[in-house]
């Protein structure tokens, strides 16, 4: 485990050279797999990389998944064994995997305008090919872009970001080393307003330290929303120029 001096230096620099309130390098692209899915996206946040494919809305394959007045959303997360250095293969029955799928499903059930597609289903397939911290936030951000690419109407962007507390210092958008050394939370917001869709705290933290962590995470969500919005507008403009819309 890295020392605290390596995590956050007296000069105010983190292990990767960022300041406390800076997010990692963020790269996103949509419509990456147009043949195999209705909507697709790739998110890279630092060294974490997630691919998302969305199929739907379509007629449910199972009668048990039919909801009369809204669309049902199914989320599947696959973590590649080579995504980390320990080469551990995770089963779909793993409790952490099931918890992640359930959390993402509940987030987007509130964000999607579900009543427009009664008796239908949307399948969200997430593939984590590299993980260096912030896997949950990358999955949520990738799902947002893939749903937009699929033409699924939502109330607004769903954006997620992490924040941690090292002693009395708040750090934004943690990498894997930072996550292992401090308590942190993952927050997802809907739109540019203060509507919280997800708040997940991984460890115990004193109550007076929770508010600055939430404030930092929310500011990170708003910044990521702007980056995602720029990519969507750029992609829409390029398709319009090609005459494919």
C-alpha cells in the first residue's frame, strides 16, 4: 500500500500529478458498435475503460419481464479477467457484481422516461476491460451515452464521480491506489441540478466529513456532464453533416 505522502504531497499534488479537485483524463465516444447494438459507447476515465452496448427498447423475451405501464431495464456487468493485475475471474453470481448491476438498474429506472415504452425491455451490457478505480462511475457514464445513442429518452444526463477523504483533505475522482487508502463515496446526479440519483459510501466516515465529500463529488459530476454533452453534440453534428440523421 502506498504511503500517505505518496497519495497527497505537501505541495498539494497527488500520486498522478493532479490537484485535489481535478478529474482524471476523460475520453468518451458513442456509436462505437453500431452493428451489434442499438446504442453503444466507450468511456475512459484515467486507466479505467468500460464499453457499453444497449439493445432496445424491444419486446421482452420472457413474460416475467413484462411491465404493463413502463419499460423494464436489465443490466449485466462483465469484468474481464485481464482488467486488473490479479487476473481474478468474477462470476455473475458474485455479490459485488449483483450489487453493482442492481444499483445501475435503479439509477436508470428513475432517469429513463419509462412510461413511453410500456411492455418492453432495455438490455444494458457493460464490459469492464481495464479498471484503475472508479469502475461504478465509469459504468454509469458509459450507460448514459449508450442510451442516448440508442435514442432512449431520458430526463437528463446521468453522471457519476467519486470523492474520498484523506485526513482532512478531499480528493476528487480517485484511482485504484487512492481508493484502497481512504474512505470514498460514489455519487450520480441527474442533470445540472442537485438531484442525486445514487449515493454509495464504501467505508465508515465521520458525519462532518461527508458533506465536503458530497460537494466535491457533485462538482465532478457537473464537470463530467459538460464533457459528455460536448461529445454528444460533436457526434450529432458530424452525423448531420454526413446526412445520416
